């Protein structure tokens, strides 16, 4: 049985992942039930009944708990390594025993340098270690860490209101998101009845919407405060601000029909490589400036592209391509729900260490799958990882 000394969800997840990936020091299992994660959630106050549960709801519980644990880390024990340069601390007499990571995805931190087990000493430098060790125990950082921690699913959405009467734009608002829930369109899809493209769902998600009866700051500027404020129709513009390292897309399939909940079985075509560049705030701003430039050129009697061609097809296009490369994601996993709105079963397609190999996993079977099988599945959740390769397109 797997035992985790640190009962936080962060530590439990790290341990379970090391077992699943075969990197745990002592636990080597051919089959493994990660019940330690559920037990950790229960210890933290979550009520998880025995029965069927929703995968997307479980993900939200995990991410919410991770956020709460990070918020509790308001103070951080300091060490002399925070005040010294790394080269000054290590020096020529100090070197690590090993470059191997102790846990998946970890590297040797500066705090690790303050532990004798992480160091190998040459010569008579023990007094140096004792001095550093005393400093590590006594030095404290005042206040919270300068940079708050965030998990790889954390991103931000931007929203802005634009008045249709005076053109006033509100301050851009940033809202955090951890997964995207996309609604299935009603009626005919891009691929026929009940068949859609993921890009269609994303486009619908960021499509500007009309907001009625908004008190506009622009329309009321300089207006007598004794008069009733002016309300106007405004356009709400939604885009992606900061994109996460790991993108989770949830396709909402349940709907209420004739007083009962039912599940839609629509097929959504999703790509192996996904670019979110067209949906980002910066890209949308550039596109609006380009459109304005085109209209200005036309009104002055020129060609619609006469003033915009250099920026659109010259250096500007290289910037757009660079932005596209930075915002490219590679498909990592697909979660499929079989059954109806009230019961069913979850299976997962997971990309292996070799990008060309995929695996079908469930609680009763694990087998290799073809990419064609993956792309034809009726996805419930899609997991994408940000690509680091500029050869994505």
C-alpha cells in the first residue's frame, strides 16, 4: 500500500504520478489504484460519495484544492542562498553528488544546497557548510514570495465593453480560468448535422455579445450629476489573455429537454495541433487595427490594402507567425464518456512518451491505439500541452 508522509494534495499527486510513471524509488507496481488522491481530498474536507462521479467535476476539485494549498503558503522560510549568487554559494569546492532528480519534473533547488545529503565536499570546507547551515536556520524572508505560484492549467480571459453610441471602451478585465467549457451549437454544424469542428466551438466562445442597459462612462462624461445617467447598448469582447501551459477543454454534452436531462452524442472534430493565436487579446487587437487601417485607406480613395500591405504581408506577418508558434498546443489526452446523462463509463486515450504512440486506458483494459481511433472518438474532455517546437506549422 502506498503511504505518503506529507498529506497535502500536492505531495500526494507527486507521489502517485511517480508511481504511475515508474520513477518511484520503492513502489514498483504492474497495476495501481491511486486511491491516495481521493483519501487526500477527503482529509481536506471534500465529500466524495461512492458511486459514479464526473471527470470534469473531479478535475475542478483537484485544481481548486491545489489553489487553496498555494494560498496558504503565505510565508516562506528563507535561506542564505536567496541573498547570495549561486556561484558564490557553491564555489569551486562544492559539487552535487548526482544530477538525477529525486522526483518527476523536479530539479535541485537552492534550498537543497543547504542539506549535507545533496552535497559532496572536497578538502577542508566543513566549516563553510556549518556556517551556511546556521544561516539557513536563522534567516527568514519577510512577507510572501514575490511571485505567486500557479499550476499549469491556470490561464486568464480578457473581457472589455465597447459602447455602440460613443465608442467608449472600458478597462480590460482579467478573469482566471482553469478549464474551458464549450457548448455544442444547435442545428447544423460545419461538418453536417450533429458534427462540428473544435475551432467552431472556440469561435462561438469568443464571439462578441450584446449587453443591454449599461451605464456608460463615456456617454456620461461631463454630464450634470443631477440628471439621470445615460444607459446604452454595449458589445462585450472576450479573448484569451495569458494562455496556460496545459489546456483543458470540456465539451458540455448534457442538456435539459422536455423536463429531463439528456446527453448529446455530437461528434466534434479536434486537431492534433491546435493554435489559439487567433483567439488571443493581442492578436484580436492587431486584427482590429488592421481592419481600421483598411477602412481608412478606402475612405481616402486608395486601395483597401494599400496602407496595410507592408504590415500585414511584411514584417507584421512574421510577428503573427511567431505569435502563432508561441500559442500552439499538442494533443496529450482525450477523455471519452460512454453512456447516458445519468450513468456510464470513462475511458482515456493518452499519448505515450513517443509522440506517435497512443494508448487506450480504462479500469479493465490498456492497449495501444491508432491516432485514427483517437481522432474519431466522441470527446468529452481534451487535454493539450503547449508546444515548445517552432516547427509546429
